[in-house]
């Protein structure tokens, strides 16, 4: 009987795809050759990584609302000197709420940290202790000062709904190192999802398996992992057994059928996921000193600590991309995010208290396990905050408005120059002036560390070979350790 | 187009730039146009054309090319060696990133050596297709070719002309089609394809017993005639037009009244509305067809995302508007023309011959599109309604003539109203509503209209806190600084977020309003869009007896200062934020609602005694003075008792008349008024080219018009740049659907083909441009398009033609030889098996379980929780039980980001962007959903109960029945054995759960 096992997609290769961690891009190529996905991507990209990767996995701490760079990672003595004075130019800043008050110095003292002497403020005392492992970009600039477009932009390279996020692109290009866990896992803030909700970890136009999978607490850490309504003991295994037997029976009776083989395989992987997800989600077996390191034992930090620890466990087991959100719904009073319009001191104190120790512990823990060598930690925010306060023109208010012209993010780990800060804003931290970095550049660099040429990771959608970096992006070589 | 050209294009070579090499053809003017101009256009003119050319070198005109740029003459005719151009290209310096191939260099040198003869001047970059972009000669832009079905060797196979095209290509490659599918496979395929539901065992048996050609045709006609056809194919269309029932972006508010569009699509498809009519109504239905159907159709224009948080500056607002227009232009261009016109917003299209000017001409036709809800009246009832309203108006006028003097007399008598103040102390309001007897503006023309049960009683506007509000006519003058003022009696002080009086833009997106208790309980605040101009006044809590009226005023100054007052005294502290003027015609006043659309926590519960709007900031003294005019309420009954007896009886009579007329009106209203989310048209400004897509650098005026590149179709609309909005969209609708527009028919027949076969003749249904795929059967595509057009754009005829073809009726069995030649089955040597879509899967499960509720139309069922939380709306999937949730999936409420596990894992796209084709994945998460999802388990139980009811207690009979229902066939011996074992060990429900998970259940072959 004619079958396709003699075709370029031979049955053995097909069955091996997930165990070899082959990227989905390559799988689509295989399926395409096999004639399964007739309407799939017309021009599948070449295999990834394109060149040896420095990073194999990443964990992204995503700050909702806009962290004040002026109060954290961008030390501006000139701003302190000009405290209480107006913006030293004739410029009429185009900012979100339109109110331009007087300049305000940082609410926290800065000092140089570690061997590297990196400037970090007292807002993040724990993270500051990891300064020698951080690579700060002090010259970020973005295109929107509006929360949701800015957040979408940081995550997907576009300001609109419907574009795949970084984690989805990595999943598409590189696949997973494990077949027992999702490739891209999302851990939202316990206070609620970020603005834009699930659109932030959407696969966009990429195939569905590349979307972020939310990992919850409780008996159902991943949706539908176990039967939603209780079933008789062992029924599950019997049902799965019958499905498998009938599907295999069909396979034996008929010609080779790649689609059917893929389906049989998907049920095997589902069973593995049922075993591995609860195992990874259960942090109770972690030793006491590790739990304490993350702050799992303290009320202020416990929630974020659990997620950071979970993040490390997921990475250890081969998950490609973990995303941890710091901040929930954007509006409201009191704020549940970094959106410090009213009072930076109060707001940032409260938010930092939740994440400082857990995030620092994550970096330290990855490092002591030797994982930081091929793991990236990303610490980003939507935009920065203004050096002048959001108040009447003749007042020094307590809050700061959104600043898209200049802000700071940091990275740590694989392939980066540690204990180093790149670029700078102007003297008062209003705009990036030296080596400005866009999200396009940031994403190009990130993909580069994963061994991916950002111009080659593409997916055709409605007339355009879409990229994470649109038609832009330059690798920021200055961040790299070589 | 002749076959030769097709072959060239299909191979993607388009090598005209090379064609001159070694060719005996003379190097003349013609050679220039065919060879040199395309080469220059493709490789040089992106930088070296127009006034702003790099290095001052403009190679688009002969005279300038010879003159050269900053470095001197570029071309010395007859002497390549002296030509700077040749020097640069030989050095590989130009073009900078991708130097010319040696052959291309030689071509240019030969041309210069031959004296550089020049043809069309200036070079039109879009004229010819090159290796890197499409020109006006691009295949899809050409008129439909007159094609005859080709001759074939095997004359027995074709069942209709479609098959001749297919077989011809197969025979060319030495391939033969697969055998015909067996009747059971065919009937199952047809049901899934045409109505998106599996057949019942009885329906299968009915056909397989006598599967004649006539029986098949009857089956096809029956399915096309069933209402489920529109539900199936309507879903496809909703994918294309990115239909979603929430705004997207930050607020992502639900659109609870947008189902009208979905229903209109389903009904139109069921009625076999000609496709040109179908499209015209979507572009201009509100203009072409007054009433709910036309307005619902035009919902197409606003089916996409809408950012309602746009920032405070003019630049941000204008940029957001341009983003909105790009989104609409994209869906218009891609859905109807297969052209990605949106790619020409910031620069000329990189791949297709669409200049930026054309893009702005197109969006000029769409710039009147705004998002919002409208109340639409059935035209049949409109006259009657108007008549009843006139009658009600007359009665109210008579009542007013009685009541007003009586009320004034009573007030004077009781000295409740302080009329003794000299007039000079009084400030003339911009508008004033007394709400004594009606909703009229006592000063100007901002008369109110009641909505949702708002009414006047006891000399006050009564609001129920649910849907009642009053909206006035649009502002007749621009409003800058202002004061809002109202006397209001709250029904209770626990309510959170209702608006008393406010000014809002017509779409409800931008507003300033007096709002109670939204952010802080019991506190008044100056409500505004996204709290942009809102801060706490830090004033006193409202703890007074609920029904006692208070006087509230908020003053807005143009320096951004906002001050609140309560009963004439300052309410906490003024603060400074931004300032928002409201344009004449673009905004109106609302009472009882924070801002449109109505619903949620935006509605006030209480009575408004009087409202005033001033076009200036009142001083504290003026407000204090105004506050003292607060009066107690004169109950209607008190007024009535004061009337002389004869007037009393007259009034009672009028009252009775009013009651019956109002009841009549309400009945008519309920029948004929439809509130829906759709286009809210507005007169747009003159459109200009936005240089590089920004909003600060504006170029030439772009009068309304179409895309010039479509051959045989004029882009001129004959409209002035300031033409009325309606004229613009009507002309656009005519232009898009013009029979001379070849793309219109090509794109749609390809879509239909795509859904029938799993892949289009062009594999990129939304892109017929350079970046899209080339047609696998160009002749067939044109033949189908021409037939479709000749047939009056009837979709059902097109379906019939396709599904009765032998090509469609092939088996899905594979064939080694064919597989080696054409693994992707582009030539259709078999039917490609397909996994069914998420919606079809869910519908099939409902039907097989015997749970499917066939109720059609109306508001969608909600299997997501909707949680507004501080400015963002969250949607969380859950599994509600009950027949109202067991309707077909097309009736599911589909907010953006509100995805359900089963649909999601089966590749149901989020409606953030158009999904003209879906991906098909097979993942462990999909397996988990189908195994464990609450809905699946519930349906497995239902399925089991149904099977038990159908076939009694005999296990074997149950197993066979379950198989028949699930996959339209009996199990074989092994399958029966495995099934029996499972059912015996764990019950029938376990077997039903397994059957839903079978490969065969989720695949149609």
C-alpha cells in the first residue's frame, strides 16, 4: 500500500520531533512536506537557532504601570540640584495627563554597589546586592506613553492587540526543551491580570501551541489538566487507553497518516504533562533556606516569592520562557501597579516590597545553580516616569507621569556584560540621549542571545512576513560580553 | 493573460530585467520601458527619485539622470566607462546593501553604450512588475480573462467544468484523481462543510441507501437551503472581518449590542443575498437601507478593536484616530480586494503598486466612521411612531400649559423660589433644563430625549439606575470653559458611579461629568474619560438623608483647574489637571449616566430637579447665589389639587390620553427600535497625506478615491475633498463592487474555494499582491470569478458548482506517485483530510449528545465572566450549564481576550485581527481540553443518557448506536470489543468521552 512513510517525513522522524526539542517552525516545515498543513505558512523559515545560542531560556519580570527609573536605576545628581525648579527648557512636554509640575529629586538615596560600582537606589536593597550580575540599559525609549499600547509594544513589538509576544516567538522558533511542560508559562500577579489581560501572552497569528499558558495554584494548575468534574478512579487511564487503542487500530488498518500519528502522540504528551505540572507547581519540597531566600515565609513577599521560585523550577525542567507580572489592573485606588501618578514614594515603596527580595533571590539562586550561564533574566517596565511631577506648574507634587522618552530596564545572565550599564538619559533623566535603545533593539538583542537572527524569524500573516522586530531592530552589541 | 505570462509569474521569476541580455532585440525606447526602467525602479529609485533624492541624484527622469547629482553626471550616453553610475555599481557601492548581479550591471552598461535611449519619462515605478515588487501588470490587477474550460483526455471523470480545469493540470503532470469517496464519507464531509454539523445516522443511511447523482444534488440543495448553512458560513465571514464583541486595548469594554451584525450576516447568507449587495450594505448599509438591517450590516466597519484610552494631547488623539483608520482600511482592502492597502500608510507600498496618496484617498472615504451605539428605528414603524410622538407632544404641551402657571403660582405663594433677586445677579446659562414638565432646554435648543424609561414625575427627572438616561441634541456651539450644575436627590447614597449631568463626545469616549461615588463611596467627583481629569476633591461624604435634594456644581477652567461645590459651598479642594474643550456638533449633554454607552455602574438612581450648563466658569459667589434657588418639590398631586375644578377634569382627561398614547408608543418602540453597536457617522475633515504616517507633517490634500492600480477601474470618485460623508462611502461601495473590479470576484471565489478544500487556489485569501501566493489554477480562478459575476454573485450557486464537482467528491486516500510530485495536494489529486474547527467541534459534540439548542439569533450566550476592574475588563471562561448555553458556537459572546479552553486549543482565533485562514495544530493542551474540560464531561454524560434512551439496556446496541452517532458508522469487531470493555468497566459516559476524543471524530476526510 502506498503510504507516506517513504516521504521526507518519515514516521520515525515524525514521532521523535518533540523529544528532540525541534522548533515548531521546523515542524511546520516537516508537516508541510508531509502535506498535512496544506494551508500553513507558505514559506517556512529556516531552522533555528541560526548560530550557537548563549541563552537557552529566559524569565521575564514584567512591571506593570511604569517604574520610575529616576528612583531606581538612573542616578541623576543634577535632578537633585534642580529640585523645585521648572524643566530647564522651553519644551512643552507631550505627556499623558498633560500636567507639568516642577522637577523632583529621587525619593531614594543612590549608592554604588558591589565590585562594579553600579548605581542602584535604596528602593531595591536586595536587587542592589546582585548589582555585579546586572546589565542595566539606562537609555530605553518607547513610542507610547499609554499603558496598554506600551505594554503590548514591550511584549510583542507592536502597540496593538493581536501580535505574538516574545515568549510565543521563542516557542515558535525554538520549541521546548521538555515535552512534559508548556513552552511558555505565564504567572500573573495575584492581584489580577495586567491591562489587556490574556492578549499579553497571546500567540497572535502564530499557531495556538505558542500561546502563554497560565499556571495557577490549586488542584488545576493548568486549565483542564485533570477532569473538571470528579470521575471514577482509574477511569481516566481507561479512557485514555481506549482512545489510544482505537486510534492505533485505525493507524494499523489504514495508510500512514501523519495527522493521526500526531494526535496519538499528543495524548501521550498530555499524560506526561499531568504528571509533571503538579510536580513542578508544588514548591513545598524546597529546602527551608531556599524558601527563606525568596521570602516565601514573609507576608509581603510570599506571593511573588512563590512565583519566582516556581519560575526557577519551570526553567530547570526545560520551559523556554517564563513571564512573571508585577502589578495587576492599571487604574484604581490605591494603585495595584507601579503607576505612581499620585505618590511615587508610597506607591513604589509598596510595590518594591513585594518583589525586591524574590527577584534578587531568583538571580542569586540561578547563579548558585550555574543556570545563569545560559539563562536570561529580564526586568522591564512599560515606560519610565517624568523628572517633573504631575502637579500644578508651580508645585513639586508627589507623583510622576508616564515618560516614554527615557527609562531603565535590566537583564542578567547568558552572554551579557555583567555589572554594567549601557547608555544614558540627559542630566535630569527626561530623555534618552546616549545610545538610545528601542524595544526593537531590545528584542533583536534578546533573539540574538538565543542564537536567532531577528530578521529571519518570520511568519506570514495577511500580506506581511511578520517579525517580532517589524522592519526595525539593531543588536545592541555593547550589552554583550563578547 | 496568456499562458506564457502565467507560467512566468507562477515560477516567481518575473525576470524581465534580465531579458535583455544576449537578446537580439534592439536596445531602443521599448527596451528601456520593458527592461531598463523596471531595473532602475526595482534597484535604484527607492532612494534616487523625486526632489528629495539621495545625493541629489534623481534617476526617474532622463534629464535629471543625465545631469547627475552632487557627485556629477551619472550617465554619459554612449560611454559607460565615463558614467559615474557604472563606476558605482561596478564597485558594488550601489545599491548599498544588495549590489547588482553581474548580468544586471551588464544590462545597464549595454544600454548606456547604446546611447541610453529613454522611454516613459518620468519612470513610473509601479508600471512593471520586477523581481522585488508588483507593478500595474501584476496578475491579480488585470481584468478577468475570458477563459474556456480546457480539453481533457479522460472525458468520463469530469462532472462539471471545474473538473476540466483540475483534470487538465493533473494530466499535464501525468497524475490521476483519486477514486470517488464512499457515500458515507461524502455525506459526512458535505454536512460538515455546508452546515458545520455532523449528519445523524438516519441522514447518513438515507443517502447511502441510494447514493445517486440526483440524491446527492437533493442533499446539497437541502443543506444549502437549511438555516444552519448561514450559521456555518457566517462563521467563516466573521473570521475575515475580525468580528469581536469588545473594544480591545486597555478598557476592552464588552459590546453587548453587536450581535445584530452577526445575525445580519447569517440571515443574508441564508437568503442568498448577492455578494455585491452583501458587501455594499456592509460599507454603506446605514445609507442604502434605512432601518435596523442596514445599520446592522454597516457594523462591519466597526467590528475591529477600538482604543478608548488615547491620552490627553492633540497629537495622541490624532495618532489614535489614524491607527483606527488604518485598521479599517486594512479590513476593507484585504476582505474585498485582497490588497494590503494598509501597508501604504507610512510609505508607498513596498511590494504592490499602491502609493501613499492612494491610501489616504481611500481612508478619506472611511474617515466618517466612528464607533458607538445607535438607536435605529424600523422604517415600517417610523411614520406611525412619529405620529404618536407628535400626539404625545401635543398632549404634553397642553398639560404644560395647565401645570406651569399653576406651579409658578404655587411657588410664588409659598415663596419657595427666590425670584426677588435682581436679574443682574443671575448668570445666563448656556442651557437650562427645568424638568418641571418636560426635557426641554429653556435657553437654547439642547432639548433632551428620554431613554431607557427616564421620565418626568413630580417636577423632576426620574432615573432608575439601570438603563434610564436623557441625552440632548448636539452642542450648537463650541464649549470651552464650563460649569456643570444640578439639583439632585439621590435614591440612595450607597450607589457607585452614576452620572448626574455631563458633557460627552457623541461616541461617549471623552466626557466631563458630575459623578457620584465612583472611586470613593459617597463622594462627588469630576468624572472623566479614564479618570484623565479626575482627582479626589477630598470633600465631605454624602451622608444626608437619601432623598433630600442637594445642589452640586463643578467648574472647569481652561488652565485645567477643576473646582467642586455642594449646596453653594466649596467641596474640598480644587485641583489642576488637563482641560478638554468640546466641539460643536461632536458632543452633547447627558443626564443620569456617566457616559455612553448606557449600563453597568454608570447609571444614576435618583431624581434630577434641574440642570444647568454654563459656558464660563462661575465664581464661588455666583454658585452660592444659584444654590439658594434650590426649591423643594411640588408634588404633582399638590399642583393638581390647586387647579380649578373644570381644569381638573380637563387635566385628568389629558392625563388619561397621555397614558394610552405613551403605552402605544412604548409598544411601538419595543417593536421597532433597535439599539445596536454600529457605525456612528460624522462629517470628516479634509484628508491630507500624513507624511511617514505621523500626524504632525501633513502633505497634499487626498480627495476621496480608490486604488489606482486596478486595471480597468477608475479610482476617481468625482468628489471634492470636503464631500459629505455619505457620498464618500456610497461611492466607495460602488467602486469596490463594480463589476469591472476583477479583484472583487476573484477574492471571494477564492475564499469559498479555500473553505471547501482547506486551501485556496491562492493560498493567501487576504493577499493577492506580491507577497501573497500565486494561484495554483489561474485559469480556473478567472473562470470561476467570471461565472460568479455573470451569475449575479450568487454564493449558493458557487457552492453548488464546487461541491457537485468530481474534484470535491474524491476520496482522501493517498497515492505514492502523486505524493512525490505534489505533496501539498495543490493540484487536487485527492481530497485533503482536515481537522474540524473549534466551533464545529463544539457544535458536533452538542448535536451528538442530543443537547444542541437550535435557537437562532439574538444576544449571544456568555460562557465568560465579565469583570470590570479599575478601568480594564477581564473575561474569564467558565462552563455554565443550561439550554441557553447549548446553542451553536456562532452565538457565543466573543470578547477579545475572552477565550474558552476548548475553542482556544482548537485554534479558534482571537478576534484581534482578521483570520482569513486558521492554523491547525495538534497539541497536548488540546488533548487535555478534549479529555477533561467541564463542557466535554457534561456532554459525555448527556451523550450517554441519549444513547441509553435510544437503544435500551443492551450494551452492544448502545455501543453501536454511540459509534453511529459520533462517526456515522458502526464499529468494527476490534473497536466494538474495546468500546464494550470501557463501557462495562466505567459506564457508557466513559465511552462517550472517549468517542469525542477519537481522531475520527475530529477529522473530516
